[in-house]
């Protein structure tokens, strides 16, 4: 990235951070130890190359990354981040809740079919093919009856915890071990979230 582009990003980010954090040029100067003329010259574009120590003081004051303040449009980044957070504007995913006793017979059904025939809960995140499994029995050492597991259905190559059904014992269990070595099990899917005692 060209030096003047970094300086332009720095200038725009300082303006944005002052406004969005409810600060002033004076509060920035007083807390960071920088002079008013230094901040004024940066904001007016009178500085071609800002000293690294100055950039570090500014980024430390605002609690942002030293690299990002020069390289990233922080206003755009924070707007995007807020859109994908639970408090942002992203629509939650509707998740059908299936009781443990109906789970195995429901696995072959499509999510749309399950969503109209079962109660719904919501999941805030980017995901598809989700079901909620309402436990009717304890999973020893992990979950109690009444807990709800949000699960991404099907096989997953991702590491993490997976909900499995042991066809011999007719019980659910959770493992982070490679399930291909576990014998007569049926993979329900990857556990994305646990909600405790929802009954």
C-alpha cells in the first residue's frame, strides 16, 4: 500500500474513531501525550509520513490494532462486524426443535418440512441445515435432560464436537474424536451451541 494511502487511512480512521467513541482532539492529545499540532497536521493532511511511535500512541488510545489503523477502513469494518453480530441487523436462522425420541426418524426429512411440523427456536450466526435436539435423557458427563443442542446436520470434516447416535445402545453421545473409527454409530451432526435447561 502506498505511503500516502496509509496516511489517508490513518486520517480518516482518526476522524471516525474520535466521532464514534465520543472523544475530541483534545482528549486524544491529553491521554496519548501527543501535541495538538501533531493531531491537527495529520487530520489536515500536512504530514506525509507519520512516525510509528505516533501511530502506536493513537491506536493504543482507541484500543485498535496498530496495523489496522493504517491499513483498514475501520468504519466499514465495524459496520460489517455489527451486521453479523447478534446485536446487528442479520436475520436469525429458524431452527426446528426435535425431541430426542423423534430424532432418528426425522433425520431423512428436509429442514423446510421439519420447520413447519415442529416448534422453532432461532440461531444467530451464518449456518444452514440446522436442527435443535431437545434431550429427553442425560448424556453422561455432558448434558442433562431438557438441554437443547443446536446441531448442523450431517457429516462434517471440521474439528469440534459431534452428536452421534449409538445404534447398539440406542443412546446419543457427544465426541470430538474421529467418529469413523467408532463402529455402529450414526452421525447426527456438529454441535454449534448448547442451551441448558430449556424445558
